[in-house]
C-alpha cells in the first residue's frame, strides 16, 4: 500500500505553498477559485508584515526580502474566505562571498506530443526547458547537471530539440541518461547528441563532476574507471544519476520507486570517494538520504509539478540549495490540478501534490554544512 493521501477532486480549492526560502527571502504561491486581491501576513516573534498582490488574481505569487536568518516564521494567506497557514525557518546567513553557483535539473522530458499526460506538460516541455536555461543563465551558474530523461521517447526529433535548447546554456553541462533516453530502437542517439567526451566528466574549479549511467536501473560496469578517476581528483566531488542509488523510504508511491539494483557491488567504489553529493532524478520528489560520505538529493522536474529545478550556492560554511520554480505560476498550477485529477481517475497516488511536494519546504530549501 502507498502511504500517500489525496482528496477527491471537485471545484478548485484554495491552495497555497512555500516555494522557496533562504536566509533572507521567501517566495510563496497561491491558487483560488475566486478572482480577487490576495492578502497575506508574515510574522515572527515581535515582527509582522502585510503582503498583498498588486492586482486581483486567481493564481500568483508573493515574495518578501526582509527576513532574518535562522528565524521561525508563520505565513498566513487569506484566500476565498479561508486562511491558510504555513510555517518555515530561515537558513543561517552565509559566510563570506559566494564561491560557486551550479544548477541541477531533472527530467525535462522534451516531447513533440500533442497531448499532455497526468499533469506532465508535454506540449510545453520545450518552452519550459528554454525558461529553465534562461533562469540558469541569469543566475550565472558555473556549471549545470542534468539527471536524465532529457527526452520523453528517445526520438531523434526530441534529441534535436533538446540539444538546440541546451546549447543556449552559458556553462558546462554534465548529464546522465535516463530510461526514456536510451531505447532499443535507437540506442546510439544518446552518444550522438551527448557524447561522453563533452558531458560525462568535468573538472571545474574546485569541483569534479561525474554523470552515472543508470538508465537500466543498474549501475554500469563501464562507469568503474570513471569512479576511479573521480576518486583521484583532489576536488569536491559531485555525481549526477537518473535512478537514485540509495534506498529512500520517502519514495513510497508508484511502480518505479526502487533504487538501483546493484549498488552493493559498487559500495566500495563510492566509499572510496569520501564525501560526495549525488543528485538523482526519475522519481522527482524532494528528499535526502545519506550513507557514509554519500549524500543523495532527489530532484523535482520542470515539466510536472513541482515544476522546478535547484540552484546551489557554495559559501565557506556550506552549500545552499534553493528550489527555483519555472516562471509561469499558471503552468505550475495547471500541472498540479491535472495531476490531482489523474490521481482520482487512475487511482495513482504518485501524482498527488501532497506527495510530490515532499514532507516540507525544508526538503527542497536547505543548507549542507561544509564538513571541512
């Protein structure tokens, strides 16, 4: 049995969520059945601020940039006669200047289909990936990770479209293949469009970054020499994989929620890395788990709710992770509502927003302290 909960579909219900926060800022979204001005109240001990949208709306966002670090806050949003209350605690302030920025993106599922599916925005997938690339460029990232399922069906036309969009990225790209990328009909297309020489392994500043091939839900023997190379690099170590390597109890819905089948056979290779960050796609529910020095971070996806990607900023005190939504809140909410309808129609709880959000906003906005 799946541990997810969902409610019956009916008229649009008032909905609000905290999208992201850091040590000084907050971004929240809302969706309501009525078209009206939206008001909110942000408070902490001895402090309160009123927030309000400038124009009446059913769907939109609220933002505040005057927060204090390491402070618990309550956000009350007043929607359609109801009060929705959310809470979070800001992160510690960073130490010194930002040393590096990088992006982690998972499962863009570029598709030329005329139909969307269970909340996945196939028709808008190219538009959404273009938006993510523009956002990453605006953030001036030093490099980017892509955790597989770049295409939806492994078609040459999808690859060509994805390659054209990703060529606009103004930073090196390291990407791993997903189960949707490499098909029996055209297995060569992955290497044709994303050859290892360009996208498998990079040493960038203080970082060594390796993409793993897990498209068959197993680690590949051909990656052992690459892991040896990563072990030898005297840099911070980052891995990107489509299927997650470590079992994650939070991924308890759907038929493909298991970790890779042969991690035990590679356990020594990963142990020899020391401390390493692993970014995984495939299940797209924000969560973390750690075994030894390997910390696994599961990523959301841009074309299905949460409709977002991660921006990492490295400071002396650690690496800040921030959930970055696509620009269009209307598309985000359409994906969420369509997915909720699919939960009821198909009885597949893995599409429920309560599951895909993760346990709390802190699962997708957090600091990993520097171990040095």
